[in-house]
C-alpha cells in the first residue's frame, strides 16, 4: 500500500472533483510539452525505483544474481517479479475502486438524513 501511495496510484478519490486532489495535480497544470514529459518520466522512474526496492529488499530478496551471466538472468527474474507486483497492484486498484463506488451511497444516505433532520428542525421551531 505504501508503494501505491508514494507513486500516486491509489484510487481513493477522483483528482478532478475535489480540492484535495487538485492540490496534487496543480503541478501538472503548470507544465506542458517537453517539461510535462520530463515530469511524467520522472514519475515513472520514481515508480520503477520504489517498486524495485520493494521487490528486491522487502518481498523477494532472494534470486539476485551476480556476474555477466547473472545480469542477463536477473533481467528475466526482475521481469517476473514486476509481473507479480503489477498483478497485485491491479487487484488492489480494482477492489478499491469498487469500494469507492460503495462509499458514494453512504455519503448520500448521510446527506439525506441531515436534510430530513433540518426539515424537522425548521418545522418544530415554527
């Protein structure tokens, strides 16, 4: 979850509909063209480096190879590790997106109850 949060891939809120999401995306609105491409590229590099540290230090510290032949073998092993991490990320993203849809009903229910409560208060105070 920390890797998803640090790389900005956690689908908790829609970035276009709330002010908190706009704070994070304000940096993207200031750039365009080549500078925006460099900013996106740095985001991808950060995601790759943090994911590699997560995979090679915390999740799967074994199967690291040394030497020239080990480097070629390590490319294949890292590819398999990244496939595993991407599949876990996809599962987490889809389940959290579904949970976010279920949260909308809770917010609507609370707002409906508050509106009914305000109508009752207005009627009783008259």
